[in-house]
C-alpha cells in the first residue's frame, strides 16, 4: 500500500546522505529551503572509501563550520604527501598557506558529522529510508516513493530531486541520466586498518610497476593502508587476497617492518571502480558526487569532488529555486564548471591507475622534481587536487623545473 507523506511538499529532496548529499542538504537548508534528506543507512554507518580529505576539502569543512568537529574526533592532520618511486621519493606539502593539511577520517566519523550538520541546519532527515521509485510527470522529476524499514511506502514531492546516492544512483537510473566520457575500470583497490603503525603526519604512497599502495593515519589510533592491482590480475589475486596484500606491503621494506610490529584490526574491503561522467541535471533533477561523476580512487579525490559538487550545485539550485536565474541556465553552468574542473584530474587519475612505468619524458620530469622543494610541493599539491594537473604539466611550469635540474 502506498500512502502520501505529510501534507507538505519540499523545495528539494536529497537522496543519499553521505559526502555529497548531507552537505548540499545543509547548504540549501541554511538558505531557508525546505529540504528532505533520506538515506537507506542509519548513521554512524561505514562505507567503502578512500577516506582522504585533501586540504581543499578540509577548507570546505572549515567554511561550513565543521572542521573542528573532525579535529575533535581525534583524526590527526597530514602535513606531508610522500611518493616512493623506488629510486627516489618525492615528498611535499599538499596544501596552501590558508589550508595546509589533510585528514583521513573514518567514514563512520565524517558522515555522522555531515548528516548531523544537515539536521542542525533545518533539513528533515530520514535515516533507514529506501527510495523505491523516482516519481515523474511529463518527463519531470516531481518526487520519490519509498519506505522506512517495516513501514508502508509513502510518496514525497519536491521542486527538485537531487541524487547523491553513489555510482548505482536510483535517481540517475530513474531519470535516465546520460553517461559520457566512459572508460573501463583499471584497478582493484582494497584496504584495511592497522594499529601500532604510526605515520607521523605523512600520507605515504609507494609506486611500483603494476602495483601501488598508500598509508595514512585515521581515527582511533589506526592507520588505513590501501593497495591496488590491475583488474586483469584480480581473478587470480582474490584467491588469496590477504597474501597478495602482504606481498604489496613488502614492496616497501620500511612500511612492512612497521606493519609487522602492528596489528591488522579489520578485514580487507574494496571495490573495482568504473570511470564515467553523467549529465548532472534535467527537468526537476540533479546529480552530485559519485552519482554524477566517478573515477578510479587511486588519487583519492572522491570526497573533495563531492564537497565541490555540493557547493556548486547548491549555488545553482539556489539561483533556480529563488527565481534569480532560469533553471536550465544555472544548471548548465554547474555542469560546465564541474566538467572543466574535473577533466584534467580525470585524465591524470586514469594515467596513474594504469600502474604502468612512467614514460621517459615523465621519468625525466620526476627526477627533476626530486630534490627541488618548490617543485615537490607542487607535485604533492597536484596529487591532492590543490593544483590542477593541467597547471602542473603546463610547459611554462615544467620547463623551469627541467632547466633547473640541468644547471
């Protein structure tokens, strides 16, 4: 039986309450809109994630008044990104003077902070609510049908339905959102947590031919170690995933020694991730976060992308809902800005996800970056999303680095 919900409609219904959904619900509610935020999970709730809140994502948390809550959770700051290429290691500062450090919080911590902030802003939050259908009228999204656990289905209506529900978004499927710039998955990435493996404020990445892994401290005195293999090998690797992961870590003798003195505290978790863009808006609907744009997690950009989407889409939605701009114009700008900002990192990430040895030109550049403090900072900032890869690899940026190495 399907029942109507409370006798009211919303300005926006946000489906998915994690790193994209809770922030956009919070931002719209802070502007005075009536927002319903739903998620099938109940919080705190874990999810497969790269965890890393790069410095520009930390800056967003600071703008929203939430960074202190992450710090208060006991999540330590990360001031250095280090990349071990074998012959040498490039280590640099990932942020800016205004936002110098990153964090690597557990999602049971971060997502709870975000959903609580949405509720505090005035959004109506329904946890444990599964959306069953996106309601359409003459091709326009007008609401959702769904149910809380054990309850009858209800319908809720809104001027705008926002999908923040991940790669398998029911919103995207329900409205037939177009996918483009698709690329196949390259990596199988898995992670777990170790106690007794301090990182001393460093996010350490080890790169070897066809192998890669990284480690950073998270909450509760734990260190998250994440590693990946080419997807083409994964059918064999998953027969002994634990053994394969130990072999990965052994590629860094220093980290392997630290993990031997520590203890793994959880099973391995992970996924194989495709790469695609979806058109992020249409009549009565919009997409944010992984629902609208997904790429390999090797550069750990997912949380930063989700925060940026939330801010951009909230601005566009405010312009449209308030009547200051036509809906199509505001949302077209949202898509254009998202795609233009995402494209260089999308290409850079896909190159890294291949886990192929760097071509000769890139090897020469990396060797020139090593030992040049300013260039090493820029390389760290590029991997953090602080600097665009387009800016880092521009001739006017790399030519002085190469010339300095020859002098």
